[in-house]
C-alpha cells in the first residue's frame, strides 16, 4: 500500500478503505492544529498469533511424527502419511517465516529487551529442527521409491509412497 498523506481539519473523521480497518489499527498519538503524529499498526490475531497457539500446534504435529497403525491397510497408511507430512510442512513454514525469522530480524538488542521470549524461541527452533529432520526422512523415502521403481524392485516403504506424497513435498519446496 503506498503512503498516503491527506491534510484534515482538527476533529475530522476518516475511514480506511477496503479491509484495512480489519487488519490494522490506526491511532493519532499526539497533535495540534498545526501538526499531528499518527501510527498504523497491524492488529494482532487472537488465537493463531499467540505463543500458546504455536506451542500447542507444535506438540500436536510432532506427536504424530512417527504414528503408524500396523493394522491399517497400506492405502490408509499412505493417506494418513500424506496428511501428516502436509501438516508438518505447513507448520515448518509457519515456524520459520511467521515466528523465527520475525524474531531474528529484530536483532540482538531486541532480544535483550525481551528475555522472556528466549525459552519459547529455543522450543520453536527445536521443533523446526525436528520438522526438518522429518522432511529429510520423507525425501529419503521418495528417493528410495524412485530408485526402486527404476530398478523395478518393491519394498514395504515404497508402498507408502503415493503421487500425493510427492505433491505435498513439491508444494512445500515451491512455497
């Protein structure tokens, strides 16, 4: 959105167009008839923008990392694996871009001002590390499946590999 400067008389009311009011909060901080200072801030999302939300989401997704019910059919296992990998890839993206990069871009002095965030950031880094390890495991499985297909071999893990699993990993890489 390009910057906008509009002179308004004291006491004037204005409306920010489109959905700007729903995602941002605008406040006049100080001013007089001659000069005013104002600020526009993004409105914090409740629920999905909190530490409790991301902590619980990490615990939920990571608890399913090695979940495999041997009594299920191979097709059912493959379907669940695709869902699990998709949720892991989405969480990995959210952690990295919505949380960790946003933290580190603020710099060292910002981190020193907010020591209460150090432990949650470490927990998110550990979760991201586990997710990346899981991604590597899936990529190894896909490579093994491709190699087995090329050699016309078959093994049990290859049966879990579906086109949907390839699609999930390709989507994650392209984001």
